C-alpha cells in the first residue's frame, strides 16, 4: 500500500516539473519549486519508514526548512527587487 503512495508521489513530482517548465509567471515557477521540495521531503520520510532506516529524517527536516527559507527569500526578491529592507 505504501509503495502505491510512493508511486503516486512520483507522478505528482513529474507533474510539478511540468509546472516548473510551463508556468506562465515566475511566481508560479518558484511555487512549483517549493512544492517539489516539499514532495521530496515527503518522499524521503516515506522511504525512511518503508525501509526502517531513520537516519535521513534529520536531513529531510533540514531540507524542508531550507526549502521554506529559500522560497520566502526568492519571492521577496521577485516582489521588491532586494533581499533586505
């Protein structure tokens, strides 16, 4: 059952890559990259659970935080043209 979820997640990842390529605006592309990063974190957590190897959970957490911070900074840069006030 969980392997079906992993397969569906991989299909969603491929659709997200399509959105990154075809996104009509830059903001759509940045948000697609954010969704892609979030799905990668979910995929790592699911694979850790399925393989009973929990060594990569810390890396998944760090990557999720980095994904959030990078997306917020990039959207701020697109909106105002600078990273600081």
